[in-house]
C-alpha cells in the first residue's frame, strides 16, 4: 500500500528518465486521458438516449408506470419518458415521510433544479462596511 514514505517526488522520478522516456510517458498519459474522455462522452450519450426512450416500465402487478405517473401528476402519457419516470420516482421518494432516503432525494432535487444564477458569486448579497468608525467621527 502506498504511503508518504513510498512515494518519490516527480522531479526525482523524471531525473532518472531520459528525455525520450519522459516524452513517451507523457504521450502515453495523453492517449489514456483522451481514451477516458471519449469513453465518458460515449457513456453520457448512451444514457441520454436511454433517458429519452418512452417509459415501458411496469410495476410488480404489471401496471404501466407511465399510466400511473400520468394519473398521479396529470401529465400526458405520451410525454412520459424514462427521464420523467426517474424524476417522478425521485419526487415520490422525497415526499414519502417513511422513506429513509427522503433527505437524499430532497438534496438531489435541489441539485437538479439549481441553476447557474443561484451559484454565481456576483448575484449574492455583498456586505460592505462603509460606515464611519467611531474613532473617525471623533477626529472630524
């Protein structure tokens, strides 16, 4: 198992390698990084495709979940895809008082609906202390 005593500074490691070895190592690292990025991108595209598919999930009694969600939320059944099903399931968990996952579901919903404007530092209230100090009043 690696620990502080087993690790060597990168300068020491690089000093042991020739220029060509360092170049080859950096090239291999760049190729591996590119392959990992392409894989993540492909996985994201595949998940987006799955989420966009119509919801064909059934409950344990064989009832269409799209139909159940349609009745619960008043959403047109044709508009219920897998993503809508997941959001409805998350909503149901967040509103279920007996669920041990309720807090996590609420946090996830807050994360989903959070937009850039709520996170942007420029939009936060800034406290500026521009009032004269007591010692400045006396000297005037």
